[in-house]
C-alpha cells in the first residue's frame, strides 16, 4: 500500500504493529534515516535494540547471503515483544530477495523495514511494497516540515512552552536546516531551557541556531538572481568572515544559473522545465526558482553563464587579482543585468 506524504507522518508516529513491512525511500539519506529511526523506535520501543529485537542487515551483506533476511524474520529472541528486520540502503537488485522473504512472512514474524535511495514509479522494489496487501511504501522528499511535524519534534525534545514568535523562528529554521541539524538544534535548545519554565523566546532560538554557510551562499545567489544589488555587500562580508572562498562562490553561482537556464530553456517553458530538475525541488524553493527562470529568460541566462565562466577563468588564472572583489563585481553585474 502506498502512504501519501500527508499520511506518512501519522504512520511513523503510530505504525501498524501487524504490518508485514514498510519501505522508506528518498534522495536525502538523512531524512530517510530519521524517519526510519522514528518508526523502528515506535515499533519496538526504547529498549528494543538493547533486547536484541532489532536485526540490522546492510544491503551488501544481503546480496552476498540472500537467506539473511528470512532468517532474521523468523528468528525468535530471548526477550518478548515485537521484532524488526531492518534492511539498509536496498537497491533494485534486492527486489526479488525481499519479495521471497515477504511471501514467507507470517503472523508473529519480525516486521520488515527497508530503506532505499530515490526510486522512480517503475521501480520493482517500490511496486513490491505498494502492491502488497499488508505492507507500506512512502517517499521522503525535500519539502519543508509541516507545523504538525515541527510541533511533534518539539514535544519529542521536551519543549512545551514556546511563544508564538519563537515558533515562527523555529519554523524558519526548519526550512533552512537539514533535518538532522534541526533536531540537534532542538536538543541544544532543550538543554538550554532545562529547568526553565518560562516561554521560549526568539532570542533564545537565535542563540542556539547554527550558522549555515550553505544557506548564506544561497542567499547571495538569490540576491544576485533577483536583482537586489544593494543587499549583496553585507551577505558577502559575512560569508568571507565565515571562510567562504571566491572560487566556491563562483562554482555555486554557475551551478545555480545553469539550473535556471535548464528550466528557462525547456520547450514547454519554465513551468514544464522545473518539473524535470534532478534531484527535484519542492515547496517555496521550487516557486522561487521558477520565478527567477521566468524573469531572466533563456538568452539572458546564457549571457550570465558567459560572465560567470570568464570570472571562473580569472579566479583560477596565475594572475594576481583581488579575488573577493572579482566575484563581488561579477555578482553585482548579474544583479544589474537582471534589472535591465
């Protein structure tokens, strides 16, 4: 059975203890791992792994010995309680092995949890779980977490008294940070507030928030792509202070503008091109990329890429140049180019 992105969080929080198994797949390994940890914990409890009710089977080991999974499903441990056989990083080549194990599954056997990378709609492994009467499959995408997911993460971290403004700050952080970094930030905030019953404030959130260099680079590139030249200087100074080099900025800019060019150059227009990006983009970032590609157009983006290529050659040449000034001038020229 297929779990939609709307149904999946509820299932992770309260999984079906009598199900045969669950496949969790997605391009972001950290997001997949966090969801896998959540569902396994909710199936076997906090002490399940210590009581040896969790069998971990790396995909490489299962390829060498296909009997490992069925043995783990049927094995009976010393401790009572539900059991899980976890197959990590499975690929298409294991579909038949997992199919055979699911076919022999019976009541009171260990539930099969499988994680995988990106799987398309024709994937044999994905179809195996989606078409199964007592197993589930769900994809994990790069969508920002919903309000309900953020509140659940807060509860899990022991944070209950959160002001409205602090919640707004946490929501912004959840959109900017990787899931693992966001969870660590919540744990840091929970430790900071240990024994403090006063409401969490935006200042306390800001004190615990990590400095994201990648987010800062994206800010600079979006400023240039959206023609906000007056905002560029302070962002570049901050990135320079964090140790971001001009060559890294130039590489990021070329990657960003190539992506915009791919969207804008699609015969069906930006609306069609945005859906062909790999890895796919979702949510507010998808809308922003589409707006930028539409505003620039294919031909102007080709001029932008030429400018960035010349800048990259200058930065990598043997000539002695003020490198940060060179990349700043290039980004300013891009910002002005977009406004013409």
